[in-house]
C-alpha cells in the first residue's frame, strides 16, 4: 500500500492530510496561522514562527502515522502564492513575510501598469500586474527599505522553508511563475525583466520542476522536527494549482469554482494560454497549465453584509435560503458591484470600491442579500466567460469552499454560470493535490490515472432554464455597470 502526506501552508491555516492508496483521508491535522496588520495596507506573518508551526504539524503527522503502523512514501508540499521574503546570507529575514493580500506596493504597481516595457515583459509571464506580485513588492523593498545592502536572496515562504529544511535554495515552477518574474516559454527567470528591475538572477532561487524530490533532510531539521527518519519531500506547487488538480480538472472541458473568504475559477490547458493580462497561467506539469483568476470578494462580502446591513434574525443559512427562494432572479433591478476589498481578476484594481446600484423604496433587506449573492456570482462568471472563450468550452463546474454549506447558494451560482455543477461530498483541496503530486513524482504515475481512480460522491446541480436565461441578461447589465468604475 502507498500512503502520501499532503501539507498545505495557507495564509489562514496549515493543514496536513494523510491519504491511502484509495485516496481516502486517514487523518488530518490543522493549526491556525496568525496574520498581523501594522497598517491598512500591510498583511504580514512571522516567517520563523511559521516554520516552527509547520515543523510541529509535520512532527505530529509523522508520529500519528507511525502510531497507526502506516509507512509514508512521500510528502507533497503546497503553499500560498505571492509571498515575499528578502533574507541575508544567514537566511535571516530582512522583513516579516508579506503575504498576497499585502498592498503596500500599490503605488509601485500603478506606475508599472502604465509602463510599456513592463507590460511587454509581463506578457511573457502571463501574470497580470497587481501589488500582490513579489515583482511589485521587490520594487517597493528596493525603493524604501534601509536593509538593501544586507540582501542575499529574494524568496517566497515556501523557498525559505525548503532552505531551512534542506539547506538548498530553490523554488518550483508554479511558485516562480506566480512572482511575475518568470518566462513561461523559456521555463526560466525572465532575465530581461530582471535587468530592468535591477534584480540579479543570482539573488533568486534555482527553479526546479514541481516533481523535484528532496530526501537529504538537514540534521538540524531532524532535531527541530524531533524525528530522525523523515520521508522524502516533493517540492510541489501552489495552493490554487493543486486545488485544481484535486478537483479532477484535467482539461478545459471542466472548471473548478471556489467561494470561501475570497473566490476563484480555474481550468487546465495542455499549453500556455495568454488571455491579454486578464487571467493567470501557471505551469504545474508538462502539458498541464492552470488558467484562471481569483477574486478578493467572496464569502467575505456576504459576511460584511451580514455584519453591517442585515436586519434578519434567526439562522444565517435559513435567511440566505429565503432570500434566494423568495426574491426573483435579478433582485428586482438591484445590482451589487462586489468590490468591497478591491479586486483581482479580471479587474486588477486594488483601489476599486463596491456599490449597490438601482436601489428603490421597494427593496427589502432580503433583496440586498440576494443582490450581494448575485454580485459575487457575477464576478466569478466574469472570469468564467474569459476562460470559456477558448476552444473546447467548459461544460461543467466542480465547486468547493464554505458556500457549499448552502444548496440554495450553489443553485444560484449554477444558474448564473449556466452549466452543470457538481458539489463533492468531501473535498480536501490543495493538501490532496500535494499528495497526488507526491505520487506522480515518486511512482511516475500519470495524473489521468490518479483522477480516474478517485471515486467522488456528491450532488449534481443543473441550471434552471428560466433563471439561467434571465441571468444572461442581468450579467450583461452587470458588466455595463462595472465598466463605469473600471479604469482601463
């Protein structure tokens, strides 16, 4: 029997899940991650504490497997994208870890958007400009930090963790691609861009495939983890890419849609796809590229409404169901532009603001709730439409995230997007994708083979024809309204 441990380091939690050969979860361990906000534009984590926390989870996972008499064949690693961590020669951090939601580089990013040279180079990366990119954060650091002379390497947290574990400074292709400094066709750093940024390639990690295997754990790491015999590590990929794999997305006939705090729509192609700087394209495996976009406004926008505008009493999910059931599609002309937290895809404007449009005296609190749900769904459909503009159009969605607690919400999203939607009974997201990649790397198994072996239970939702037709029109109205607020 083969068993693989997937470790997913997110921005809110670190999770490890052990999977058996039937891809059943044997056990999972999860711990929260602390994020601090020294100012409104800063989102930071302590990288040293994050390493210690990951070590604790890894130790607990290995001991639990040993207690159960289970041999772990390999560990797969997933990590959140777009983090930034400059270090000195002794790998001491020169700043706290800047995570994706840190927007201190907004001014730098805005100036780069107007720079034709940068725009030309970013087309080689297939990543839209945004302050979340390590590229923008590097320029901020280079312009404002008083520790530039101490700089040795520019890393992501995943690179930092691997360096601490193995003494090697390297990064996987997916993580490198998400920095904005990667050349997708050459599968290397974009040296022309680096020259323009005044960043030397020697200051960046060596790029390796996502299937790269490391097995020479440092003695100091074994001491920190308190285990002498640690399975090999497959360096893995990023959380979004691995969640896409775990959802069983093999090609662009299917797409995954997630609504948690934020949201995302992703699919897969067998070659790089350039969508005019509207969506990302990240390499994962040979002939497997994840294409899509993430939005800032998902469940957090609905939670904001609940906390600030809702006058509904009783169970939150019951109110949501009543809103969807009792208010007609389109919320009687009330629209919500869900840009409360700025926006990523496909707008890429961290300063854009949200609004309700078309408010009348007849609109009730339930109208505002349904309009909010529809606005979030329209934002995701905006991404879906760009994905779906390619050949071999998407014929079905696979959904996950906190919103799947509500069948009414799933059905609304299904009606708005307009394709058959499958909600798995159990999802394990990026941790499962990391474990899958570990098997691919160590057993030379094809991704198609793993996905074919997985028997997934769940429920199928189909668009209500009447609602879907109505939402096609309402979505066009949404696009027209949102275009008035988007600065091209």
